[in-house]
C-alpha cells in the first residue's frame, strides 16, 4: 500500500510504498480493521473493503521518495497486464457461450447460427478475443524480456506504452463483446441462472475501472508521448514486423496496416505542432484507439504468418482480415464486400 509519512511532501513525491502483513511474527493479527465491505456490481468473489490502520506494522519497500514510482512499475503495470489477460479470457468465454448457443437454438426452422446477423456477432466476438489475446501475451513476452535483462531500451518503452493502451482497449472491447454475446442469447442472456454471461458482464464493468480508468490511462499515454516519445518505438516495431511478412495472402492486409500507421503518424505530428494541451487531452482517446488497433493488427499478422508457415489448418488470417476491415481499412463498407457473407459463415464453422 502507499501512505504519506509525517512531514512528507505533498503530491506523489511524498507517497511511500509499504508492505503490510496480515499477521505478525507472534501470530497475532496486525493492526488493521475492516470498516465495511463494498457492495460491488461485479468481481464479488474478490472482496473490496474500506480498512482502518491503527498501530499497524508496515515494511518500507524501496526509498520513500520512490514509493509512487515503485507502486506503478511493480504493482500497477503488472496488474494492468493481468487485467487485460482477464478481459481476453472473458471475451473468449463469451464467444464460446454465444457460438454454441447459436448452433443449438432453432428459430424459424433453422439454427440461429445460419442467420447473418448472428454470424456477424460471432465474428465480432472471435476476432476481438484473438486480438486481445495476441496483444496481452505479447506484452507478457516483453515483460519477461525486461525482467530477465534481455530487453533493449526500445522494448522497454514499447512495454510502457502498450501495457496502458492494452488495458484500456481490452476492457472496453470486453464489455462490448459480452454485450454482443448476451444479444445472441436473447432473453436467456439476461437470466443469471441460464449462463455465465450476466456475471461476466458485471465483472467487466469493474475491470474497466480497475488499475486505472480510461481517462487516466489515456492521459498517462499522452504524457509519456510528450516527455519520452514512447510512440516512436511502436511505429518502429510495426514497420519492422510488417516488412518481414512474406505470405502472399496477407499482403493486402499488410498494405492497409502500413497506411493506417502513416495516417496515425501524421495525426500525432499535427497534434504536436498545435502545441495545445487542451486539444491533445480532448483527442488522445481517439489516438489511443488507433494505436491499440494498429498494434493488435500487426500482432495478428505476425501470428497469421507463423501459422501459415507451419502449414497449420489455421483460421487466423480470416479473423485478421475481419479485424483489420473493422478497425483500420478506410471507408470499408461490408455492404460493398462481395465476400462478406462467405467470411461470416466461416466463423460459425469453427464451432
């Protein structure tokens, strides 16, 4: 926990980081008292409470002046990654629940999985789940390199950027996707005893706020961009990885992501040239959205390339195209896409 020692500075510089054990060496309970449990909307299996500390024993973690810094780097960044992994898992579960229900629920003489509107919901669920998984486990890979001393400076900056962006985008998409899954189940989707979806939906509302609200995360990204230019390693990573993709079937998507990267570079440059802090704060969420989609699309292309090279019976390239069309292809109109219905039906065939 963080606490401000007597006589310490105001603001974050005066916060120290402490470890407060539950029990003391003699087996007695430490000096803390639960004032009340909070009646949360979701994540009820993990209690949240207001706690009073009276003569509690605490152990200082690092120098006092580095308390807030250590809390963010050692605690918040790790929990933001775990929060994103949880969101990715919930999206996957929502896809499984909705897809299997759609294949067994008959309406008007057919399983509802045969209807395009249901197929589109299943496609959204699957593509967002694999994108969240790709970005979250890539960040875990970066963290492993950092903790084992193998990461370079660019990778450390890329981690600092993506861990915040990814927590933001996976929680937003998670809530959106569970809502889509509930829609597939219709009235049954709102019944607590029928499926896990209502609980997952409530949990995700909490996951959206845990470890940093959307606004806090986006403003943190903005500050890091302004102070440390940590968006530059992202563009370098995207350009390098896209250049390494050789599969012919992926080249059209690669070209779209390249162009999306160029557009985003120009958008950020325009924001920097305006040198208007209020303008930047007003629009940073749009920029974070674009950076998240750019990173996830690149990682999906990397995974698709590897699976194609291994000659796996993979669906990843189709899901990647769907994701890129949905988020990055300019002026994409499904109504003008002659392959759209065929692509939707393939998502149901996965079940």
